[in-house]
């Protein structure tokens, strides 16, 4: 499988531009005071499905062959990736099946179904759903879409950072959440091509550190998944984005559950915007390394806002 390139991101921008408008990059003086830095927030929670992954879904579905479109697609997801594929499948008239863990976020499940996807529940976590998904793909002759090991997904989500640097080229640090790693890999491709001095900082939940450990150990490392952040809950790493992260990612931070809950609250209070745990993780990480961001111009990728009412209530108590 070939690694995506910056040129692939530029091609993806042209594809995606027919379906999506650039999301806002807002500057918040209240966050400036909090972090003692110049802070910009990339509002991917304003996407039609409330999450950045829609960029990758549209780019990937646009590249399917006629045979693959006829066969239909299947993927495993805790919710956001599934929304991306279901949304894009509806745009391109392709049948989509999403295999989700039992007990998946009902807000995300409803969204997937509303776009016409068939949602199949299996297993207690993402890895169990993924294994069942791969089996269904073989049995039914469907085009299996990995939620991480797909060059077109990485190129698609990389357009997020392309927009950041088009709007604010003097950004010095970019904080991006990491679950499977497509977003961070795309961020690295773009930032390091445009300006190698930009620091790209990955953020993952301390309670689900598989991608962090794989990056640190330079080899595939599995770990437990005990986080509330569905978008960061991967127990086994995706190795295609890891190859890019090993080469380009400047640092990788782990954040605790309470830190993400606090960041959800801060986004509501300081920016009047809704973030899910994964989307709030970059703010939590920036607060964790406040001394490193002081006096710098930073961008926080608010990757999604698909938080369930129950989890939001838990953040606010």
C-alpha cells in the first residue's frame, strides 16, 4: 500500500471542494488568556456530520471503481468514521454497512442510519466489531474500508490542515487528536511540506494508548481501551498512518479522562462551542504543556462535536 503524498492532499482538496465548504478557523482571546498564547481553533465540529472524518470519506468514495460501487462498502466504526462513510456513500449512491460495537454512541448511530447506512452491532469494543466486519466483507463480497489504513482517507483529512495554513500561515504548533492516526498523518504531510518548522503534536487518551505506544516503540503495540473518548478508543494500531507519524510527528502526548472533560467544559464556556472528548483532547494537551505553548501561535483541531447528552452531562457535573 503506497503512502499518500502532499500532492494527494491537493487532489483531495479539489474533490472535496465540490461537496464541502472550508470550516472556520476562529481566534479566541479567552483561550489566549488561558494558555498565554495566540490560539486558533479549527472547527471541524461544524462539518455536516459534525466531524473532520467526512473529508476522508468523500475522498475515498470518489475513488471507488465502478465494480466497487456496485458491490457496496463495509467498515467498522465507533461512530465518527462510520458517519463519514455513510454520508459519502449517500452522496455517491453506494450501499454502506457499518459494523459498530454494542452500546455505541446513540447520537452517532442515529446519524449513520439517517444517511441510509445499515448499522450492524457486534462485540463490546471496536476491535471486536472490526473482526466481524472483515468477516462480513469476505462473505458478502463487499469493499472493506479500513478506518485507518487507507491512503485516500489520510489525504482527505489532510485538507483540514491545508485550510489552517491557508488562513493562518504563521501557525507554529498544531495539536491534533489521534485515534487511528489518519488526521495526524495528514496533518504531518501538509505541515511539514509547507513549513518543516511547524510542530505537529499528537494527542491520545491515556486510557487507550495503543497509537502512542506504537509510535514510541516504533513497532505495533496493542493496549487496553478504557476511555470515554470513542474517537480515541483503538486497541490495535493502524500501521499506514504510523509510518508517516514515525517520520514527521514532533511529539505525542497522553491526556487523562478528567482533562478531556474539563476541555469540553472550557470549549462551552470560552468558545461557546460543543466538543466531544476526542475533539477537546488537543485543548487538554495544550493546557498540559502550557509552558511550551506560551507566546506561540497555535492551532487546536476540534475534530468533532458528536457527544451524547449523557456524556455531556457527565462533563458538566
